């Protein structure tokens, strides 16, 4: 047993290393065949590696909170049916390079759903990045100063899903509009976006100084997109009332 565990550790088969003792005991008690024992311990390794990859992806994504779609509160009508959420879980929108837009007031669950989808993408092994839009511009400026902007663009391009949270909280300068256009252009038709906003898309054009660049940005966000208008009272307000 000890020698087998040493070999598994040396080969970095850590999932099998962790479950070896249990699998041997279970196989002996249940009278499993060698094939069933082998399948079981290989499955342990697959699950272990999938979970570790998910952890790495979630760390790189930099989510603000640990939200999951299965924990979304359906007791309040938010304008999103369970069947729609099940469709998101298939990630068919990701395969088709389509975008999801969550529109609504403060606290209705836009970021919750965006991060829930992002977490699900990580569980399925897809590179995901989460950005608060205002902080995104600061990060880009920092990357340029440090000489790492091209590397940052490469990371943006490789991600299968980009989440842009709180888009449209204020008007954007020409420099910020140019940054946003560059990032969207790098991944156009190569990946998907999830965008949350309190402003309806009909008003997004007014957020930019330059009409031409505004049209280019909105085309890359709105084309092949599915829009969901969320409604209801603020989650935070409801939670505060329940605690009082």
C-alpha cells in the first residue's frame, strides 16, 4: 500500500493517491472485480483534476462573490424562468459565441446571475474573466504602465467568457471608449460576453462622446445577444427587512 501510494504521488496522480485506501477497502468488502476497481479509482483522478482546474479558473476569474445559479432565489419573480436558467447551464450560448445581457435596477440579481454563469463555466473547464467596468479601465492603464498590456490582451482573447459588470454607470471618455473597443475587438466572434447594466441598451449610445466608436462598441455587444430585463425589489433590501 505504502509503495503504491509513493508511486502515485511521484506520478502526480493525486486523486488516486487520496482515494486508494478507500477504494481498496470498498473493493474488498463489495467483492469488486479488478476492472471495476480500476474504473473507480480512475474516476477519482478525473474528478480530482476537474475540481482542481475549476479552483484555478475561479481564482483567475476574480469573481466578487461565490454565486451559483442553483442558489438563485426564485421565491421573488425576477423575470427569469427556471427553464431559461437550465438552458444557460447547457452553455449553448458559449458554443455559439452569443452574449447575455442582464438589465435592471440595483440589487435585482444581475451580478448574481452573471457570476453564477461564470462559476458554471469554470466548473466545465472554460476560462472566464470578471471585470467591474470602471475598475477594468484602471487595470488596463496599470498593465500599460508596467509593459504587460499585450499579455493582458492575450488573456482577454483566450477567455471563453468575459463578464462586464455595471456597464453604463457613467459616461465614458474617449480614452475609455477606445480601451473598451480594443478589448471587444480582440475577442469578437471568438468568445461570449455577459453584461450587466442598470441602463437599458437603448440609452447606451449616449454614454460615449464619439458616435462612430459608440456604434462599433455596441455592435460587438448587442449582435448575437439575448437580453433579460430583471425586475422586483432589491435582494439586499429584502435581506435587511428579514433581519430586522
